[in-house]
C-alpha cells in the first residue's frame, strides 16, 4: 500500500532574479575505447543488472516519500515534456507574477529522470505534486501517470537538433542519427544509453491503459491543435488523483497557463531566461523551443528515413494513431 504524507507546511520555492544560461563548455568526444566497452557491457546485461539492484535498494526510500496525490509526467525525450511541465507549473503554483520560466520550471515540476527516489527532496511542494521522469523505475507504484506521446518522426528530428546543439556536432546528419537510434549505435551507445525506444515506451503505456491503470495519455499533436481543451483534460486528471480538488480559481489559473504556453510566449521566455535543458547554447546557436509544429518533420526528414522509422515502429504507430 502506498503511504500517505501529510500536507506540507512550506509553500512554493522562493526564487531570486531569473537565471540566464551560463556559457557552455564544449564537451569532449567520447573515446572509441570507452564506446566499445559501453557496448560490451550493455550486451552482457551489466547496466540492466546494476540498475535493477539500485532500484531495489532505493525503492523503500521512494515509497516513504510518495503521496497518493503524486502524478508523474512520463514521455520520450522531445515529446513536449518541458512544454507541458511549464504550463502545469504555472497552473499549480498560480503564478501571476511571471516567476516560472523555462529555466526554473524544475523548481515547480521537478525532473527525477531515472531516480524515482529523488522525490524525497521535494517534500516542501504542496499537493498535488507533478514529477517528470523520462526513465521511470517504479511506474507500477505511481498513483497517477500522464504519458505524453508524439509522432516518432517528429521526436527524432527534434532529438537530432538537441544533440547537435548540446554537443556542437554539426557532422551528425539526421540520417546517421536515425541509424544510431534504431540500432543502438552512435551516438546512443554513449548518450541516453538507458533510453527505452519510442515504440517500446508507447506500447507499455497503451498496455497500462488497457489494464485500467490510472494513466492519462496526452498527444502532443492535440496540445498543438487545442491547447485549452487538452490542458483542461490534464488538469482535471491531476486534480482527480488529489485527496482534495484543485484549489479554487481553476478557471483563471488555466487561462494563464494556456496563454503563457503559446509558442510565441515560450520563444520569448527562452530568449529572456534560457532553458533548463541547455546549460548555455553551443556557440550561441540553437533554440530549445524551435518550431512548435506537429508535422514540421516533413520539411527536414528524408522520406527514406521516415520509411525506416515507420517499418520499425509501424504496429505501435498505428495503435497510437500516427499511421492511417
């Protein structure tokens, strides 16, 4: 049984002036020998065994910190996780003064990627708490899950742009990036090596829904098409797993979150404060908020690469509504 914590006595974090991205130091490339050892350890099951042991040791700490009101925002990287987290942060904190931005959003909707036990550091947040986790370890224990899904062709284009910006690697073509993703080769033999492939992640989320678990599947494309209706459904779900209703004034909170979640508003916000995912942008280039389009991948991805993704992910893409 999931333990219940009492209501916190502290309010939202007190923040100073908005933080700006510091200059980025270019990362050194991973040596070939290290890559080889990494691949060998993965094939031998080293990481799976190590992570399994760590999870068992840390699970009691996670359960002690877990509340029945907690909701976990799960999704493959570049599926709109930060976008939805930002709007939820504005909504839940009733931010009227513009304190929440894309750099400090983690102070309101913390990320605990692959470290479920880290929720214990956020006892001061009021109910309901929302945590982001791209690598859930104990998802069967989550009181509520928001699963954000996006067309994998768009995901990989956005992921490729993120890689090129973070590592200042302009030699990595989109086609090579797709190759590495599908095969588990470079750059994924060293970067995001614990990432579960899109089709496997989404298939698990769909099965959890079929089993009747408390999970709300949110499509990125629906957020783009009708931000108001989709965010309303999300906040209703977050409130439904709370011991009490979301506080009064929900309509005004929702309106502010919807307005500030527009593509234009978020582009301006990133320009003024930076974004948490980019600790400075390589050579001053690259934007975390790029295009905000549901089908922008069609302008950048070679049809042959799209066909390879569709061949690999076809059955799950059909179930998720991305192939008709």
